[in-house]
């Protein structure tokens, strides 16, 4: 068993922008005493409305390091089936054994049943589903005697967002299976649905509409999501496993 004072290390995917959920999670985990391996992929950001923020990864790493966290930031194109093997090899060399895995990366391009292309469908499943399964399996294979915790972010956004919603639905099943299959290794696994969180993808009318529909009158923030993730990775939270948790401030009620 490791010393209770030993720092743990978490791999957090999809941490390419200071405004993103991944960055919010990384900030909270660093504050809680975790060291971090972060992934990002700027080619995806370049295709999205917010565009590439070229200095964000470096700025975030410096911010986290200032809190005392060791931070490794690695690019990862999860559309490439070999990306996870390369990532995990680099993470092992730079940071050693991982105790936490947070899957906050995503391919998300809105299209419906009738206008989704085969290329887009396959890219969503490659990034959101296949790579997540590969990461979960690789995390389990390298886990130490204390096991670890897995948290994957999901979504209820399915209609008119077919490939994203379908690939996230498949991810949900993989994570729940992981709770049963990896439990004997001391690994917990949960899916977290945070509801709508504006990280730059909403326009003003949509932001206002969703805020009006929210019981609390406001949208969730990356910090809101991060608090739940931090709990699920904590010793107290690891008794919870195999759950699809809706921590959305009541939006789905």
C-alpha cells in the first residue's frame, strides 16, 4: 500500500483550453494534491467555433505547477488507433503509475440522422468510444496495488447530434462494464453527465434559453463539474462505482 501522504497522478484528457471543462477539472485536482498528465489536440479546436488558443496549454500548465503539482502536457490525436499506446508510454516515462483517469475529451460536431456523413460517424466513435475503451484498458493494465478511479464525461445531447450522442451512449456502457470487470483490481468507474456547461460553444440566445430552463437560473461551470470529479476520484468517492451520475444542478429533473 502507498503512503497516505504520497502524491497521486491523474491522466485528464481533453485539456486544450483554459475555458474548458478539462481545465476546470485539472485545477481542482491540482488543488487537491494530484499531479497531472494532460492531453490536448489543437487540430480539433481549429475546426470548432472557438478556434485554437495556442498559449492555453502552456499557461494552464504553469498555473497548475505554481500550486505545487507536477504537470506533463501531451498532444494526442485519439482518431489514430495508435495514439493511446504512445500516450501511455510517454505518461509512464514522465509520471509513473497513474491512479486516476478522467475522460473529458470529445469529438462533437452537430449533425442529425439524415445529414451525418460516414466519415463523421466513424470519427466520433473513434475518438469518443474506441479511444476511451483503449484508455480504460491501458489504465487498468498499469494500475498498482491500490487500483484507481475512472470518471468519464457523457451527455444526453442526442437528437440532431447523432454521432456525438450515440458514441457517448456506447461510452456509458463501456464504463459501467469497467466497474464490474475492473472492480477486483481496486478500480472504480463512473460516468458523469454534467448537463449544459458553456465553454465557448453556445451563442447568446442558446445560453439564455438554457439558463431559463435551469432550476438554479444559471448554467453549470467547469468548477461545478470538477467538484464532482474530485469526489469520485477521492478515497471516499471510490465506493461509488458503476453509476451514471447526473450532477447537473437539477437540469434533467
